[in-house]
C-alpha cells in the first residue's frame, strides 16, 4: 500500500494541477498573472504539468508598476519567451496617463494604482478569470480566501459572502462582467515553494540570491538605493550582502542580509527564519487590515 | 514528508482558536513578527493579555467582535509531518462552515469544555464528521484545569460520547484531556494528568495512520480537459490526443482495459502521460493524462473507469444534502448540479426528511430545508450521472448545487449508493 501514497509536494502539486485544468475547462478567457516572482514561477511549471504537450491555453499577464526591479522584468520576459507563451504587460504609468488611475497628492507608491491598471486590463481583454500565485500562509486576510475567489463587476472581494468550497468541487459560474481570481498555490507555504523550486530545478531571478547592493535604512529595514526615492543626506546608506525574500516594488521591498547563494541555502535559511516572509513588506505593515482593505478593492 | 489535513470544531468559547494558536506557538511555527503583531493587538483589544485566538481571526470584523466569520486555513510543520488546519467557527453558520472545512480533512478535532461536558453542539459536530465520513476523530476535552484535572470528569465525558458513538460510522476516535490555554497535552505532556497514558494531541497528529484515507478501489478518472496540441508540424504531436484529469479512485495501469462513460465504449490505455514522462501506473489522487488505444469521442464531464468495478448511473438520485444558503431549498426549482467535472441541471423532486443533527433521527420536513439544515432529498437531473455512493468514494459520491442566476453555491450533497450499476452488456461499442 505504501507505494500508493503521495508526499506533501506531490499532494500540493496534484491539487494545483487539478485547479489549473478546472480553469481551462470552465472559463472562456482565462489569464495567468506572471510577475517573475518565485510563486508565479511555480505557477508556470504547474501550467506546463497541467497542459503539456499542448500549448498553455492562457496568456500571461503582468501589471508593471514602473517600480519593478529590472532583474525581475528581464527574467519575466525571458521565461515567457522560453515557454512560447503570450505575455501581456500593462503599465501603471499608462493607466495614469489615460486617467484610469490617479495618484493621491504626494503618493509615490504604485501599490494602490496597480488595482485600476489590473481591472482595466481585465476589461480590455475581457478576461473572466485570472490565476494568481497568492498563498494563504502569507497573510491573515489571505488565510480566509477561496481557491476560486469571486469578484463582482467592480473587482471587489466580499469576505463575508464567499462561496463555500467543498471537496474538490469549484463553482466557476459567473455573470457577464464578473471575474474569478483563482489561487492554485493557496495551500502552499513559503517552504513548499522553495522545495518545489529545488525539486523542479526552476530558475529564479538573481535577486533572490545573495549579492552586494547599496542599501538605505528606512522604517527599520534595508531598502535598495533607487532613483525613485533617492537617499536623503540624513539617511544611512551602506553596501551590504543581501537578498530579497519576497519581491514587491523596488521602493518597498526589504532586503535581508544573507549569504544564501543557492536554493539549498535559502531553504536552510527559511527553516531557521524567525520572521515571516511578508515581515519585509512595508505595504502590509501600514495597518493590521492593510491587505484586507486592498483585496476588497480588487487587489490580487 | 506526509501531509495531514485536519479541522477543529467546537462551540463559541471552547477555545478552538486558542488551541490552534497553542499548536503553532508550541511547535515553534510562529515567527517573531506574528508574535509582535499579537502583542500589538493585545494592547488594543486584550487589555494587555496576548490572545492566541488573534492568530487565526484574520478579518477586522472578527477581531472587533471577537468571533470567527469563516473558515480560515493555517499551515505548520514538525519534523515528522506537514499540517493544513481548517479552523471552522462554532457559531450561527457552524454546519455550513464545518462541512466546508471538514470536506477535505483526514481528521476532525472536536473540542469539548470539560465543565460543560457533552452539549448539543458536540453531538452535532460529531454527527457531521460522521456524515462526511472523516476517517479520524479526536475528542479534545479542553479546560481540564478548570475541573482540577479530574480523571473522573474526563471518564464521565468519555462515557457520554461512547453512548452515542456506536450509532455513528466513525472508525477511529481518540480522547485527549488538555488545557489549550496553558498548553497541557497539546504539544508537551502534562504533569497534571499522570492518569492519562495516551499521546499528546500533536504526537497523535504526527502518527495517526493516513496512508489508506484515499480510495484505491475501482478506477475513476473524471475527464477535465482534452489535451490536443495544435502542432501540425511535429509528427510526434500531430496525432496526440490525451484525456486529462485527477484520478478520483483506484489505480490505472498502462495497457489495461478501460471504459468511457456515458458512451460505454471500451478500449485500452496506451500511455499514462505526465510532464515528467510516461508512467506504468498512477493512482488516486494523482493528476495524469491518458492516451487511449483507439480514437474515441471523450470530452470534459465524461468518466473513464476500470471495467471490473462499475459505478452507478442514474438521473433519479437520492442524496443527503447540507443546505448552505439563506434562501431555502425550493422543490421543483432548477439548480445547476456540479458532480466531478460534469455540470447538469437538477430539480429536487422530494424532500423526504430532515435529519436532526443532534440525534441523527429522521424528522418530517414540512418547512423544507433552510440554511444549516441537513436532509434527505430525491432529485432528477437533465442527464444521467455516473457516480458512486459517498460512503464508497468521497470524490465521485459528492456534488454541489448552484443557484441559477446568482450562481451562489447553495448545497453540498452526498449520494446514496446506486440502485443500479452501469451495465457493460449495454455497451455494444466495444472496439
């Protein structure tokens, strides 16, 4: 009997492939949100596993804030090309220029402005479903989200009236203008993602590994020195050996001092870690309900 | 590493969230920033006392009202196993939420307050676990510190449970005395219970035998997606036609005979294709792509089965349902019914009775079925379903009902065993 037993990664993988194929079977115009980050890299491998030898039957969509790490965009474009996939990039800058997104006075972060940019892309291509790489272990509001997360015609998530999900039966039915966000990695942890990257020998952007970088100390974390918010004379700047644990915008992604140069090193580091992955994201610290508020407004 | 999925249930103050918080805390699965956030919220809502329940109560309304709105999922690992926890609230919507959280669980933990003993909620939770056929059950007798760690009290509660357990179909039940608040017998053995020789909760979760929780009898592959590469230039792929799906029961072997339902056509498995190369056999719940020896017509919603172990086929169905929506079940109204990868229209022809969840007795249901009710119904579908009884196979014996128009998921259904099996002699299309 013991031959017929799945370990945790095999279980998570078959669950995610099942969800990917449900998306292909149930929706007319699905897309896959691909940023080049580690979670969406796993999504692409799962899509290959779900759909090969056929072509992956959905385009890749990325909302470019204009504040991305250049290494990330380079990787994103290359990986999409290698897979023969269609990559659609929609820029926050263009959404601002077209009046679809409006920065608040003095607002530098593009975090909030990703929302109208994404919703405009969904409308432009009439996507009825977007697959995303979010995981429930990332954050408390995410812990309550479904695999198939229903959004109304304004792209809003209503945590109090989510569709119950029972067994492996996902209700994918929508009315026109409504949208589904689907999260095949819901049950994965940060450790699972890295173990999967190791098992599948997946390439990840170089910034996940230790490198030398000029860093500026802000709000108790080291951020990359960047042109968007250059260091002020009063701020401490140092060259450090760092890596990113989670990738957000270049102005808000905390760097961790780390010698981890390989995936094995990263796994060992996470096993010993004493703070969560999102502990290094300034955008989540704004308030205890920061993620909940952004999701209700249509965030990934 | 093995993965165990469990859910916790109890009524409002039994300390479910505290128990999960304790498991995370004592198994060192909590990170400094989570502990920090706990301490921050302690200053606001807890009068300075760290509240482990705040770890799982994720939404603002929940923290403000001190309740849990919905099923929350938590993840932790020990060197022996990985765990997925569904924390299901015990208040108003308990049945709906518990059914949701328990539907994918290997094990349910039912919390009982040692002072209150077995209350109606405890019976309900146990009955639901039994209806859903959760393979393993733990009765966590919590707050033992408040009854002076009395062995007699523990035995009394255990005896109460054992009175109604025989009426339920649960194979494996374990009773553990504990205090989630103080951590006794959750992760570390308690000095207060020298009379208890069993494992701590965590140690039980780490060792309970789950390898046989999936159904390995009778091949069932509901077809999700037809894999047809559009590559006329590559001769190897030009004729590739694969049928993709997650095996919902049994084992499939290359070269074996299979039947496609509902058409009844039989053929053989030419190849079990996976991204990592062809395999000789695959089993439930693996996701695979089957290439068949003959060019047969197969589409999403069909089921590929092993001809030795036949499922039922019918459009008049008998099932237990848990009603999950404030708009009550309306006989005669058309709903969408999703069963495996197959969606059909269905109308409820009769509500035969309601199940009293505390006593598991059948009662008349003159008022129909409302939110959180469990009942027995008959329904008629627009096309026959190929199915098994829920007791035989949780994946091919379950369905959901979806309201037309709003598309709300309104019910979870568990099918009774088929009265008639598919008859292979009717299938004269043998190739």
